[in-house]
């Protein structure tokens, strides 16, 4: 399909968006492109970078009314600024905010015109992810499915989402395809677009940015540091008390990685049951690019049973193995649960509080933690 | 090995294994992309030698003939540097998708009849009597075990091909040489899947965390739409039809079971799920027994089954010599190999074909009777 100019304003990362800029006479070299502060698209880019990195979301109002080429340029400028911070966490957070923004636009489009939206979403799958999302309109049992995606592509995009909802065990799979509703394919697209943008920003980093851009990146870094809970408050990944699986997840969080859903649940349940104060647990998750302090605090309190429910137990080593999260080494020496490891390391005493898997099974339906949270 | 082996037994097995590997050196199965695989040997001294690499088939066969390992393994993963002992430094490039069907997990009725506990005082306890300190479980193999495994493999194949769209020519099936089957998928589209994605596949196959509400939601209202069901929803619906004898529409089932549709679905799932060891599918750092190599639990080979229906493991996998060997058997249930039945035996001294002797010795229930000259054998 060919994209209209308005559409390209919403899809600034496509090759076609770059082509539009060229047609409009905008040069694409850094020195010419960035006329410097004062240009409306540069100002818009600064706001866009700040919104993505500091707020973690891009308010559609920021871009409303701007012509398509300015929306495209503002994305380019924002990506350059964020890339110039050299901060992996900032880059992931920006990529995720942009992907969420696109998801919102596509959902609006689907509400207005499903057929039209389906064509657009399929085109984005193809152009950005190199995957074929096929329109189907297939009735399977009591449900009508609108699109299907090849199995390997689906697994790639869904592997960090809540398996109770996105696992293929909760999907209709036939002939190597996973069947979905349009909105589900839009949600899944967010994962792929975020990863794509992260790679793009990383690869587009400029070695010697213009002074104004370097200054903007420095200011953004400072703002981000002020906005995040102190990292020093988080439990250290090097703690010898923690089993290797927990240390590995804490290290991944420290490096700014977005952990899969179950990994987050496990880490929170372990730290809660190990008696780590809630503020310290929240600080650990603050390194996650999709961090939202309010939601994280709510969810950690929920796991801790502080919101009227039961405290969640810590999954067993067998469960972690089955989910690919076990990092067993010689120090584990036959322990069957991460909490038993902690107990042994603390000299045979009990964890400060807590329990092991048995009662509050994390896999119980209807009692799970929404995928976007923690 | 299932019991402690004496020097004579180890020597007998080593000699038998050497003879087999020399005899079949030109037909040993070689892993595709050998140079990117980690190779592991289990030695007769009980040590596991991992993180080896072989650049060519000749190198691998040479090492096998030189060392005569008790077990030979290769990684399902491909690595840039497969010989690096640090897993993080190996440089993971991808992995085959592997499934392990262990007959023990299928609980066939024959298992209670032939498995037993061998106790240190020489006594034997049936499985139903439970374990006691000083007793070890001895797993046996019979045609019914093989049939149970074969049925499960066929269900897995149906699912891999019809649901997951795996091409038949990318699937390889092997009898493990003991009491199970391995199914390997070499499909470029699935090679790059990480642990989380493999966990999803294992979960799909075994339905270990399914939600009954998902199946209930898909059950059609009218009979005319039953034919639109595919994949697991179709299999679960068929199991419901078999159990309740009505077309499995939602209204019909709700009328029969009242509000307990979830329980009915749970029962249907239990009847159709494929029982695999999920950890084997998820663990990409695992090394697998090499096809055509010998299984230290039985002395039988891991057998490629090109046609799973026609494959006859208890005949084709008994590859060791038929040369008679004199053994003293403490206890052995009936054993059916190569079309003949051996045993049951209790405190018997007799001559048996080499492949039967190797099975019993590997199970720790027989000792080699040495001739007056000191050599093993008749």
C-alpha cells in the first residue's frame, strides 16, 4: 500500500517518511537538518524526546496540528537527542513511548474504520518488522478472527508478554499461524516497533553532535536522573545472599532491559518474601524502561498482600526451569526453591518474612498482574 | 548405569561398545552442522566430559573409537565456539527444537508389572510396595512401553504438523535406547527461538497452563460451526463428544454438565494433552544423546525411526553382539528383544546373547561370570 502524507506524519520511522522530507526540500544531513533551536520542528523534537524519556509517554496533543513533515522531523531530532545521551535506559524508554503512541493512533483508526486500519497495520508489520500479518476473517468455533501471523514471528513478539494471555496455549494456532483480533495484533505490534526503534536510535547515534544537540542530551540526562528513584536504594545484583537467577534478573534490570512478565513477577515475589522493603523493590524496577512508579508500587503491594489479598509465594526452581529463568550454578547445590537458597545463605535462618510456592500460585487465572505493569 | 558395576562388568561393556563402534564407524549418525555443536562424552569411569568440538565427521568418529565412551552427546544448540567451557562465551547461534517423551510420565499399566526395587540385601520389591532405604528403582522396558511412547509421538507429530505448521521433512524421530522417544525439529523459522518462546511451545504441546475458559469461549453455539474448530479447541471438543456422546456445542454441554463446564474441559484436556518433559524443550544449553550411539542404561542404540509406525525399537536398537556371554542374574522380569523372550530370571546362571547380557548388566541385575582363564564370556 502507499501511505498518505498525514499517515507518514504518524509513521516517521518509515523509509517513505524520509522520502517525503526529500520531496519537500528538507535536507537530511545533520548539519542542515538541525537548523538549531528556534526551528519549530526542533522545538517539537526537544519536547518529544523529553516526553518519551522523562514522562514515558507521548501526549498526542504535543503533535496535534503540526504538519506531517514537522512531525517526521521532530521524531528524527528527538531520536538524535535521545541517542546522544548514550543511556540505554533512556533509549529504550523513548522507543517504548513512541511505540505506545503509534499503538494509540492505530487503535483510534481501528475504531473509525476496521478494514482500513487492518490494511495499515499489515503494511507496518511488513515494512517495519518484515512479517506478514494476513487479513483472514475466519470463524473458528464461536469467534471471528481478523488476522493471522506466522508462528515464529508471533513467538518473537510475544515472548516478553504475560503468557496467560499471550502464550500460544491461549491462542488458536493452525497451520503454523496464530489467529488474532485486530486490536491484539496492534498490541503485539507495539513490542516489535519498540525493539525496532531501539535498534534504529542506537544505530543512528552521532559521534560528534552539534553543540545544541549535545546540550539538549545532557539536559535530558539530568532530568531523567532527577525523575527516577535513587538507584542506590535498589537491592544490589551482587548480593551473595540471592540465588543466581535473582542476581541475573537484577543485572538485566540494571542494564535497562525490559524483563518478561513472569520474570518481573518472580523477582518481585522473591524480594517481597526476602523481606526487602517495598521502596527498595520499587527502586529496582525503576530501571525498567516501561517503569511507572504508581503502577509498580501498587503491584508490588499487591504481591506483598498489603492490599487486602494474600501474599504471593515464590515460584519453585522447577517452575523457573520450565520458563527458562533458572540460572542454576554450583552454589545452588540441590535447593528446590530460590527462597531456600536465601535461607541457606543467611545461615539456616528464615527469610525476614515470607513463603514459598504452594498457596498463592502465580499462574492462577483472573488473579494475575496486568502485563504492562511492575 | 542403574547399579554399581564391577570391573568385570565394565570391561565387558567397554569391549562390547568398542566392537559396536568399530563395526558401525562408517554409519554412525553425524549431527548436521557438526562444527558448531558441543560434543560430550560420558566415560566408563562415570565422568562427564563436556565442551568438546569436532571439526569433521572423521574427528568425531576418531574420538569415539579412541575413547569408547559410555554415552555420546551433542548440543541441540549451534555455537560460534562450541568448545568454550563458559556457556556465556560460546556465542549462541540458534538451536533445534527438541522434545522428549519419557514413557515413565505416561504411566502405562505395564510399568507397575515390571518395574521393581532392587535392595542392597538382594531382595526385590514390587513397585506397589513403595521405596525403602537401601533399595533402588529398576526401570524395565517392554513392547507395551514402546507402544505407549509411540502413541504419544504420533499425537505430538499431529500437533507439530497441523497446528505449528512444521514440515514433515524437518522432523526426526528417535527411540532413545531406553524407555522414551526424542523428536527433533530442524526448521529455520524456529531455530532462533529463545528460552521464553520455547517455553511457550512446550506449554502449548503439553497444555500445562491452559485456561478452561479459553476452550469454553470457543465452543460454538450451533452444531453447524463445529467443523470450523481447529487445533487444540478441535481436539478438546472431540474429547468432549467422545465422553458425553453429544455434538460438543456449548448449549448441549451446559445442559449436560450444568455449571461445571470447566471441570468437563479439564477432563477432556487430560485425555488429549501430549506429555513431554518441558524442561528438555526449554533448555537450549542441554546436550542430547547422539543418534546411533549406545544408551548406557541398556546398551541399546538411540535409533532413528524414519517411519514411526513401522519402527521396531526392541529389535532394531539391540545392536550389540549376539555372541553368548555367561552371566549370573540376580533378578530380571521378562525381557523381549529381537523377537525373543528372555526370562523371567531369579538367581540364575546362564549364557545369554551379548545384547541381552549388556541390557541386564547395564541395569545392575547381572554379573559377568569369568572363565577360569580370567577372561569374560562363555
